[in-house]
């Protein structure tokens, strides 16, 4: 045995001695003058509370901003005034219309066996119940797959309850799996004869807040009242159903109408040499109405604006144009993103980034570039390393409002924020200004400023070369 072990060790040593060292991955050089500007931008970000002042102004002077509402209209006017104060150019509103929806009553209660109130949030787009509500027996499903397996007609006259939990992750990846029930519960339940649908809130907290969110059931031809239960009330309902038959009364009333007004707010730093080439920074201006819309997405509005302002204050503008897009109506279906993509399809977007994941520190940079452009990605990652940002992969999604641009081939980056507790507050009454840490906001501004300046100043092309 000893000789055998020595033989293995000798073989391993010989293999390692003969192995060829792997070449280091190529990294695009950053000129010294550009690096000095990056250092200046990064330092300046930590010397001002401009981003915090912007989000504080938005949530204090405007508050929650439902898509298509009068409050969202006031937010657009606020944004125009704010962007003028920040001394950007070509500031304008690009209007579009959409269907408006807002819940006016959201009530649920256990009727039997133990009468008690529950906390819910109607899912965006839900139709109203009959006046005075509806009452039915609950059928609990542990997850969406279990509801999918139920046979047509098996739930006649019942209320479906999907009790699926969301997993807490740093990058928010648990959301993708958990959120499916928000859009699929109503059409699946209706096809099986149910009269309404309840889901455990798509969130990671244990509190008695219900998480709001859009419901895509209309696209599937369903028209079933649907709501999210607070985690505490989902626990209550699960315990009651385990004991025996449980009846619930659900009362949802809504204000729904067509042709409501929304719009995108746009501002620019015009490029000094190639103004037709655009580096796009995106956040969304609207929010749900239970909270203040501070982390979703007032923080994003503040981050991209403050980062662009740092670049605006430089002695010399970058070569390319930096455009700030504050998109309307993201929460109810990325309407602003789609309107922007249609209106600006003919323009040259060099790269785009979106801030829409709260206000915690950025810990990673992901990209979606063509293979020949990966040395540029590595240069960006190296430039962001002093801010505590680590390299990510080349499979970035970019963010919800970048979906149509990414589909059209625009390169995107993802400045990934630490989302460990983001879904404790997301779409709840607890989305308030006190959840934002000013120092973390400064680090976000520094990272966005470094990325945006590099993309706008260098001659880098992030797409595949044309054949």
C-alpha cells in the first residue's frame, strides 16, 4: 500500500511539473488619465449625501406612486424639477397610456371555525369580488405544482390557497421561483372551478405585512379575485386547514379604468465626441401604494441620478452621451420600458444598467457582453474592486426595465446589490426611508459613476463584431 501511495504521489508531481500554466485572462488597459478621473468620481461619491437627499425628497414630497395615478403624475413633475436642479440637459417627459388599477378595499377574515381578521394585499389587476365580498371553503396547496396537478372541476366553489414559501438568498434568486404563483394561481384555480385565489406573500419576512405585486392572470384569460396573505396569516390559515374545514370571507374592491396617463422622464449628459452613442442608466419612478416606495425604487432613482451628476460636474464631458431614464409604470408590467424601447429602437445604445434592487451595498459586477468584449468587462470589474465589488459572470439580466432592450441585443451590466433582506420589505408598508443606509447609498453611487464613465469615455464596443 505504501509503495502504491508513493507511486500516486510521484505521478501527481510529474503531471503538475509537466502542466502548462494557464494564460491570464485578458484585461483591457485603462489609461492613467481615465483612472485618475475614476478615482476622483469614487472619492466624490463619499463626500456628498446627494443621493439620500433625492430619495428623501421623493418619498416625503410625493410618497407612494401607483402607475397611472395622480401621484405618479406629480412624481414626473418632481423628477423634471429635480433633474433641472441637477443641471442635466435635454430633460423631457415622454408620455404613454395604460390601464389603471388600484385596490380600494382589501379585506379578508376567517369565518369558521375561529372568526378573525387576516391581512391581505390584492394582487395588481385583480377583479373585484361581488359587493360585500364572497365566502367559501379554503383548499390549501403546498406549492404551485400541487395546484397544477389538481383536476378540472375539483375545486368548484372553493378558494385556493397556495402556501409556498420563498427562499432567502443574497442575489434574490429565490424570487424567481416563488413569484410564479403570483401570476399563475388565478388562471389555474379558475380552470379548476375555484372562486378566488390566495397566496402566501412573495417575501422572506415573518411579519404581518402582505406583499403587493402584479398578477398576470388577465393574459391567460382568467378573471378571478386574487390576493396575497401576510406570512403570519398564511401560517394561521395553514394551521386552521390542518385542523379541519375552514371558511374565509374575501372582499376586494378596485378602481380600474382604461387610458390612464403615465410617462418616462429622461435627462442627458451630451457626449462631447459621439453624442449619438448612449450609455443608459435606468430606475423606475412608480411604486406600489402600501409603502413609500423608498427602496423600490426611490433608491434607484437617487443612485443613477447622483452618479450621473458626479460625471456632469467633471471639467470635461465623456465622449458618449449618458442618458438617465426614470421609467414609468414598471410595477404593473414594465410599460415604461416597452414604451421607451419602441420610441428609441433606432438609437445606438452602447450599454445599459438598471438600479432596482434596493439600497444595500453593491458586491458584484455581472455583464452580458459579446465574447470579444470580455476584456472590457474585466477592466470594469478591476476598476470597481476598490469599492468591494467582486467579478461576476457574463450572464447578466440587467433588470426588469432593460428586458426589451436586452431582447433587442443591447449589452447590459448588473451591479448586484446585497439582497439578503430586500424581500423583507419589498412591496410592503415597511418599504420606507428608514431602511436606507446613507453610506451604502454612497457606495452605490460611486460604483455606478465608475461604470458609467468608463463606458462613456472609452472606445469600447460590447457587442459582437458585425460579419
